C-alpha cells in the first residue's frame, strides 16, 4: 500500500505524526511551512524527526513532485491536520501548492482522500466548504474523539482520532477499544 500524508498549518500536528507512525506501507510526506513552524511549539518532534518517518519527502513548493500528477499511483491521501484555509482551497479547486495540487489530483482521479480539519467553532463558510468536499467523496474526519473508550491521556485522544482515520482505509489497528 502507498499513501500520501500532508501536514498543514492547523494546530494538531501530532495527528499527522501518529498517522505516519501507524500507516502500514510506503508513505510520502509533504508539510506546509506553517506546519513546520508549529511543530516545535506543539510537540517534542523536529522536522527532521518527522521526515524520518516517511519514505519520500516533498517540499510544498515542489510542483514537479510525483504526487502532483494523476499518473502517480497511491491508495489514499491524508491531510492531517487540515487547516480551514486548506479546506477552502481544496473546495475551490485551487492548486497553488504541492499539498493543494495533490488534493486536487486526488479528487479528480477519484482516489480516497481523508481530511482532518482541526478548528472550532466553525463558520458557515467552513461548513459549506467541508460539505462541498464531502459531496465530492472526500472523507471529513473531524478531530473529535469519542469518550466511550475512556481516554486517560492526550495520546489516548489522539489514538482515537487517528484510529478513525485508519478505519477509512480499512487498516486494522488497536489504537482504541471499539464500542462493544
């Protein structure tokens, strides 16, 4: 299996990191400049640490990267976390960065695309953008953990949300206890 993971400048970079740790298969990674700047503010990981979790790394300005082309084959793309600014670009078909171009290609090629918006409260504009993407087949998985698994730590909360992302591609995991 081959995956693309994009980390944008929304708070919650740990979601993208945990996905990189848990996804089985080949992983291509692209991080926005804001994501790179937020990383040390929110986590103990460096950009170099996160890069080490991926098999291929592309810069967000590299419009010639393979993931910018519909002929590059992969099984699913994740944008985690996904800023609402990125959601707006995706909903309007703006492909001015590698992340937004790869998402545009993913949508036009009918590939699995899972976005993890991390914003609250949401304006009507944000909700309309997410609805537009959902109608196009994009899986919108908000960073809203369930509490039935009785999470005790921040890691538990992250695992629930990332587990729900992995559910979207059918990858088995033991990140949290499912509803019995």
